[in-house]
């Protein structure tokens, strides 16, 4: 099996575009023996042309059980329904009826906002 050891450092997890090009040159020489390096590189490019990256080993989204049913915002009722617009996108803080009062007074205090009037 062919590896990238010759173009990337041992502790590196990724390669840059220049290293990728060098790896493709080496791959072409190993796969298409007897051709000159430029022709081998062109043949490698022809193999890749029009193909998407492979998703081998990639994590796939799971749809186990009632995930679709539970995440469909059109089926929400009550106060939860108010938190989403018609398209199903969340409204964020505007979608909440009860917002935090950051005035500095406790919730039941009747004289809120009167401190400046008393101290004069």
C-alpha cells in the first residue's frame, strides 16, 4: 500500500496543497511505471477527474427512533411553538416570553428606579 510518509512529517495530521501535488507525482510514478513523470501525473489527474472525495470512515448522521419526529418544529405546541418562526428557524432570545431583568433590582421590589429621586 502506498503511504504519504515521504511528503508529510511523521507527527502531521494533514498536508498542504504543495505536499499533495508532490504526493500525486510520486503516486503517478509508482502506478504508471515506464511512463515519464509528466505523463504519469496526467494519468493520475484523469483518474481523479469528476470524482468527489471519498467518505470512507466519516461519521454519518443517525436517524434512530423518533429523532425526526422530535426535531420537527412544525409539530411543536404551546410555548415551544413560539420559539420558532414559520420556516422552523429558532428566534433565539426574541422567541422567549420571559427574559431576564438586568436592572439590578430583585424581582418583587416596588421602588425600582426611584433611587436617584430619593438621594437628591
